[in-house]
């Protein structure tokens, strides 16, 4: 079967500030999502890319992709997204043809993921893992608090304890799946919308084995304004 990448790109990017949806913003002269599509196309196995566009702008996204040079061995399809990431992924999965047996789900916002990271995720799925997630050690010390909705924003918070960082990993995308496993998780949708930031989490809850492979620092998610500054610097370093 073929390997496809679903790219959820339908979010507003509220943490980046007001303006154009995040995936449509400029990064070094090209929309963020075009970088993400190119990153998937550079991976050896990816034959098809499904871009999940902001619900009201699939045609804008089609025009952006038509204006960008993309390799022609990869088929690119655009579908409108949904209200949250999980819904957007579900709509992307629904657009996959029957001959796709391995699926990558990749945040448009992780626009600069290296091809080698994508390849290693695909290779681990092809070697027999039902679900594969790139991840990195956590570098900050992490403290647990007891969230209290009545505490005013910015008021000092009591520490409950310090988490053992050695046992934590920060996860990235692309996350790779045997297609049937991810389809099944989306059909059952057991989590009622909670914890929907991660496809692998849905698969874990169904009892499937999820494994981690090394992530990459350039696969960071563009979330806040400073991340755009970092992304521009990564691009500039690649071009020299
Ligand atoms: N996403 C999506 N559909 C949604 C919400 C998010 O396809 N309804 C996508 C985003 O476009 C992004 C990825 O999921 O590529 C990761 O989400 P995040 O970084 O949180 O992006 P946004 O939701 O757009 O940003 P914010 O949470 O700051 O509004
Ligand atoms: Mg979001």
C-alpha cells in the first residue's frame, strides 16, 4: 500500500496573535503550510498529501499550493477542516483512498521538520509498530500544581511537587500509524474532545502499543510569536 500524510492546517493560530490563520502566514516568503507540505514530499515514501484547510478557505489554500513549486511525484489534495484538531484529522482521514495503508499526521505548524525524521517514523511503522511518535527529552524542570479556577491570573501558585524529568518526553509530529488503527480510533472517538491534542493518545486509550523514535529540534511547533523568529533563523541557516 501507499503512505499518505494528513496535514491538519485548519487552526486559527490564536497564540500567534490576531491575523491570518497560522498555516497561511508567511515564513521566509512562502506560507507556513507550503513548508510543511514540502517537508512531507521530501520524505521517501510519502505518495499523497492531504491538507486540511481552514473551514472557510480551502480555495485560498488550493491557490497557494498551485502557486508553489512542489514535486510532481506527490499527489496533493485539499479538504476543509473542523472546529478542533481531532475533527480536522478525521476529515483528512476520510479523504484517503483505499490503497493507503500507512498514515502520517503532521501539524502544519511544525513546518520545518527534517525529512530524515519523517523517514524514521515511516520506517518504524513499516517495521511493525502500529503507532510511532517522534519525541525529545524534556529540558525544563517541570513542577506540578493544583489548578485552582478561583486563583486570579498571575497570582502566586503553590507547588505540589517536582516531576521526574527523566521519565518525560515532549512529543512532536509526524506521528505515524497503521491506517486501520488510526481509522478505528477516530471511529470510536472515546474521549469526548478532551485530550485531543495528540492522535497517538487516542490510539493508546484503545490499548495499542505506541513507541517513540528520536524527534528533532527543528520539528518544533510554531505556536507563539517568538517561534516565528526561530523558524526564520532556521531557514536562513539552511540557505547558507
Ligand atoms: N488544527 C486544525 N484544526 C483545528 C485546530 C488546529 O487542523 N480546528 C491544526 C493547526 O492548524 C496546527 C495543528 O493542528 O497545524 C496544531 O495545533 P496548534 O498549534 O494548536 O494550532 P492552532 O490551533 O491554529 O493554534 P492556537 O491553539 O494557538 O489557536
Ligand atoms: Mg490549537
